[in-house]
C-alpha cells in the first residue's frame, strides 16, 4: 500500500466533465451519433465552461467504422477544431486500446501518439479486470505524449471487491504515474456511502485528485456524486438531456439543482446556454430514435443486482431488436449474474457491437 499523503483543507468548486458526445449517446442511442451531429453542438459545449468534453474512445471508434462509414481520427480532429478551448477526453482500454483483444506495446504506443496528435488531451485509461499489467504501457505512452493520464478504477461489487481492494489498485495506478484517478462505475451501482469512503481513502492514500464516472440506471449516480463531492472529489461526469439520465450520466441542470446552496456548487454555468444545447441535442435524439428505447431512459433498480453497464444495455437491446428477439430481454439478462459468478466475479465492461452488414468507409 502506498504511503499516506496530507491533503489540503481547501476544496474548490466541483468540476463537471460533459459526456454527451461520447458516453451519452453510447449509453442511450447505441453509439450512433455521427460527426455532423456532434459538430452541430460542439461549439456551444465549448462555451459552456465544462472542465472537459468526452468526445472519443470507447465504442465510438468501432461505431464510426462499422456503422457510420466515418474515419474516427477525422472525427477527433473535426470536433477538436470545433471545440478548441475545452480539454477533450477519450476512454482508452489499456492494452486493448479501443478493441477487444490485447495489442503489442508498440501498437499501443503508436495509437496513443496518434490520438494525442488528433486532439485528445486527457486519457481515461482502464482495464476491465483492473490488472496493472494491462495498463502500464498505455499510461507510459500518454505521459510520453505530454498528455494527462487519468487512471480508471472499474467499480463492481462481489465477495472479493472491497474498498481496500480498490484503494490498493488506486495506489498501483499512482505508482505507475497517473496524474489523477477516477472511480469508473460502469453499471451505476455505486451507493453514496461507498462513494464517500472510497473517494476519501483514495485521496488520502495517493494524494491524487479523484473523479467519479457513473450511470444513473438505478438512480444512484446523482446521490453518489453528492456524497463523493462532500468527500473531496475533484470532478463528476454529467451529460445533457436527452442524452442524460437513465443508462447515461446525470443531466447537468439536474446536478446543478441538486447542488444549490452547496459550498462547492459551480456558479459559472449559463442556464440559457445549457437550454440551447439541450434544444439542439433533442433534434439529434429524434434523428436517432430508431436506436433509442424507453427502457434505457427509466430507473431500473434491478441493475443493482444485474450490474449491466449502461452502454452495454443500449447496444444489447438494439442487437436483440435487430434479431427480432426484443421479447427475450429480461430472460437473457437474468443469465448475466450467473455467468459473471462463473467467470470469477469479473467487472462487466462493454462488449463489441454487432452488425450483420458492416457499412464500409
């Protein structure tokens, strides 16, 4: 376990990182937002005062190539040009990069260099198994590129996943050189008491800023954000309706309302600008309605036991629809906890989206 650090007693206003252009549409619309749709709202997001915009990584690269016929690196460059003031984030799967198999070190290093040159400023680096061996090369490559390495701790619950387990892993990430940490709650199962304890312990043991990324699938994200903010989290990740809430991140306006009167409530957001962004995103959401589902928008307490990530749910439901098996939704989901236990209580992350007829570039 790494040594104890003394933390500052002064804590600044909480920072919001916006996810509408990556996890928002991945979790609610099967990752189908196109680059032109992103460009319609990116300049406004750049003006809003977010601490970062998550615009790349995760399943967006796969969706660009497989479904949209787009060059994902051109997307990164175009969106960065449209929103140059705000740092851009991507989700990087460690040694898997943005795919579902491990790659050689030189491929990981080359991908990170290209991503940094295309406009990525902050790399959210995770491994679904929380295995340091699958993260070291990516972290070192980000540092070598002069960019910010944010180590992600994949959160889950099981007989073997304890607060001490996660704190020990956070210390591993700090020792590998990460500039900051975040709790990556893919399924939205982090409860307020654990959020407070884990944020406080990670800050004390590593001396690093600790953020929280969660999904509001079970209705836990917003109260857990509040608990984490009280414990000293430096940032939480929010989206903007209609690409918010449900299987995505809490809505920014909703988060601001929950923080009203709180000493860490940010006071720089223009509510009229946020409303304008929402109006533009509502147009995009309507354009993507064939990929959305009311099931993704509702609060589902069953997720607390199923532990299915938000992005997995929206893609999975869309796949069932394509196979004319939408009626099997609940039947299949009940198998998931049994499979997870058989595999050794692994944290769930996002599976590859499927298509019977990939669209060529």
